[in-house]
């Protein structure tokens, strides 16, 4: 029997996968997600939709699909809060061993779930507790791969080493163990929440991922992008500052691997803290303190951070209606 058709390893799991889709007023793009799920070669999954307060007919659309789909579709509506709140809610409600977080405007390749299951089951039982999941590649609708390939076709490492040591960049995609995600929920504050904050916390806890050069997801660029940099810097200031702060406070052991990243982080630390100050924002919790070397970097890069803040402010005023 093929290993991908075994029962989930987790005894409390009803399915191998929960495809989790937080959504808000995306009735016009959700059919793309649904169509890709109907075409999956692997069928041991549920689709869990967490609706973050949609008012565009999403509920009616989902009810129609629930009547015709060969896989279970679970729908939960909540008052509008935030995508990451919806994600945390989904992890709580999921019945799959592995969570596949699929955005409401993207799609899976036909063999995506099958490929993830094969890689997951290729990890020996005695090693599996060290792994949080499987991560592969994304492609654009034209077939071009997003970002960098992994340096090896099967690389067992953590998110911190992948970024700082191997310097892999670009959108990646895969599945993560629900039991681990329950231990590391996304911070629930208003605004942009960098996913890297959670992946780094999981890495620091000792978990690895198996990174493979297989494309699992078709990545569609939304109509709203981060191109309006002045407005984005202000709107997402807290999340971007927390990411810079995490780099300086908790990632200094990787400095020799990627020193430029730490100089950039020091400039961003100043830049986004100024944006927060202007808006009267206070970090959601007391972050870890910076060490002596990190404080030195911030002092050195402070003029650059101030200049970037001024540039952002000028762009924001120019773009303001």
C-alpha cells in the first residue's frame, strides 16, 4: 500500500490534511480555490473556510459547494477581526493532522496534496517528532517559480537557517503539523502580522522542516499589493518593527552568515519605530531586549532609518487623497 494512503499519524486526526482558507469578501476569487481542490489526486482532506465577516455572498456560494463537493467543506463565519485571528480559529477547529494554509485567491496544483503526503510519510517515524512539516515552492500563473530554489532537492533544516544561512528568498508553501501550530498561535493585534515571527519561534523550539524543490501552489498577485511603500510602511509599521526587533534581539547568532540583513534590520528598527511613534502605537507586548552589539547596530544605522522614515512620510502625504 502506498504510504500516502495510510491513516494520519496523529491519533486525534480525522484527515491527513485540513486545507485552511481564511477569507474576507473574496467570493470572486474563492471559485479558483474550490476548483483546484476538486481536481486533487489525493482525497484525504477537508476544506475549512473561516469567513472573517464577509458581506459579498460568500456564505451562499459555500453552501452550494457543500451540496456538490466530494470532500467535506466546513464553514465558519465570525465578526471581522483579522486574517491571523481567523487563521488561529481555523487551527483550533481543524480535524486534519497537517494544516495547508491556502489563501482565498490562490490554487493548488493537481498533485500538491499527494506530493506533500509522500514527502511527509518519507520522514521515518523515529524522526518525525523533530519536524513541523513539509515546504515546497510556488509558481506564478505563467509557470515561473517564485523566488529561489532550495539548495538541495530535500533539505532538512529550520526556518532560521533557511533564511540566514542558505539565503533562500521568495514565497514558499507547504503543510504544518496542527499540534505544533496550536502551541505557536499568531499574535492577535490589529494590522499586519509577519508570518516569519511564528516560523522563527517554531525554529527556536527545535523543529525542522523538510524543504523540497516541488511546486505545490499557484501564487496569484492580488489587486492590492505592497507597492505603495509610503502608505504600507505606516499601515504595517508595528508588524515590520516587530520583525526587525526579533532579528536584532533573537537572531544575532546568525550575524556572520548574513551581516547585511542585520544592518537592514537596524535601519528598519528605527524607521518603523518612528512610524509607530507618530501614530501613537505601542508594541502589543514587551519584546526581548537588544544586546550590546544590536544596540550598536541601531545607533550606527539610525540616520538611515530616519531618512527612510522621512521618505515614507513624503510618499504617504503625496498619495493621500
